[in-house]
């Protein structure tokens, strides 16, 4: 007798490549090891500067050193805190399906880009669906890995293997996707990193200038200050440039992914509300809760480890075309074709339904897109000869 599947925590049966800590309370990307490198790049110069200021307090003006010391400590701790707040939280992962949605002929899709599987030729899923955003038609794509129609501005991260809401980019220094639920903390992290670099750079110069003697002679003795000056001068160009670029994206309500791929300067950006409203949305908009409780109990069956739908089991999966489908044209108010609403008409019907057998023209077909012929057909023919009840075996043959 086959044993029943044992219940597991959701994070233990997770299909993405994420790594979890503290019993699923913290979620990181697969490249979380880079987080320790980022911690060293921030903490070592920051705390070195603070220790140097602490050592020189007694030999110098304490009214000058104490404020500089405490400000440096606060900036360093805050910078590290926002780094871990960015890296250790769900960026906005979209739940995936275990089966593809049923085809909905009532909705207008892009018929020339259909997903077709020869094993089940009656199942045709439109590659795109149209939704209306601020008077513009936006095409949402079907994700073959997650088997869902992605929400607008969502994209599939190939590193984490998840669809993520309002996907900006996957940051290797943070070891996590930057998206809807952690973008604000990421901006605070890079902004404080820029501020800390400028702060250490300026006050390291002040420490050199305040010392008596020739400047070059002082620099030859105070090697630590010289190293901090050179390090911060180099680092500020990278992190400072990144901060300026992201403030530009905030002003125009774009993501990095959209900016590099769609170039809204050539097309009207349907999400741009003006600089003031864009900043209000960024700074005061409510961060939505996670769609997952990673500590809840789930039954880990075979479906939880189901491979991507694009995998060619039977040699009949059509290769998919790549195109920019999320940038649409302005909605024609006189048009007669109804545009489905973003939340109401994204087709997720048919999820979790039992596989049903269809009969047509004397042949048996199956709705399950993961079924393909195996040795069950041979057993069926043998059983038919002896007027016995045929036996079917769904899934992958173990022969």
C-alpha cells in the first residue's frame, strides 16, 4: 500500500529557487551569499571610520568628534538594516498553477501566438490577453513556467524562477528580486549608501586637514583616512549613479525592466501620473501583503514538483515567439470589442479540476496536458482482446 504524502511547510515544498531562513519567516534569492559581500563592503569602511573617530576623541575636540561618530554609526546601521529588509522579504511573488487554465474563447487574445500541445490538440491557450490601464490596452502574457497570465508589470525572474509583481530587476548585490513589496526599502538602501559614502569621504578629508603639518606628510601617516577617501570616491560613482537613475524612474513611474525593454520615451507610459503623484505613490502607497504564508502546512504531492509546461515531453510543443507584448496602443472608445478588467477577467478557470476523459471519433483523449502515451496503450489493447476492463496509467512511465 502506497503511503500517503506527508504534509510539509510551504517553504519546504517551494518550487522556486529561493532560500529560506528562520523556518520560512525570511525568504532570499538563490544568490543570497552575495549579501555577505555587500555587508562587508558597507560595514567595514563604515565601522572603520567610526572606530577611528572614537580613538581620536580624547586627543581632539570632543564636541566635534562625538556628533560625527554617532552620525556615522546611525548611517551605517540604517544602511545595513535596509539592506536586509530588502533582501529578506517576499518581493511580490505571484502564485503559480499546477495546471494550465482552460481556453476562453470569449476573450480576445492574440490568436497568432497560441500555445499548442500536440498531445492535447483541443487545448489552445492564447499567448496574450488585453486589459485596460488608464485608457490604454495592455497585453498580459501567459507564463509557461507558472501557468498563469501575468498581472500587468509582472515578469518572470529566471534566477528565482518566480513571476514577480511590478518586477524591477534581480539585484545580485542584494541577492533578491527588486519588485513591488521591497522596492521602497531598496531605494532607501541605495540612498543611504550614497549618503554614507559622501559622509565618510568628506569627514575623512576634514580629519586630514585638521591635523597640523604639511598635508602630504599628514597623509603619509594617516593611511586609514586616505584609504577611506579613495574607497568612497570610487564607490559613490556606482551607488550614486544607481540612486540618481532610480529617482528618474520614480519620477516617470517606470521600472528598470520597462525602461530597458520598452523605452516609454517612444511610447506613451500608461502608468505615469506626473512627478508629484508618482512620488506620492512611491512614498505613501500601501505595500500589499504577501500572497503566501510560507509556514502553512501543505500536502507535498507530485504536482508540487511539476516541470515547466514548455518542456517538450512528446515532441509536440510549439516554440514560443518573443515580442514586446505589454506595451499597447491607446484604447479606442468607439470600439465594440469589450476589454476584460484586470482583476475580474484574467482567466484562471479550470485550476485544480480533476482530469476528465473525452471521447470523440472512437478515440480517447485527455484534458491533462502532462499526459502522454505510455505502455498503458499496449495494456489497453491486450485487455480489450480478453474483454477485460482496460487499465490506464497517468503520468510518466517508470519503464
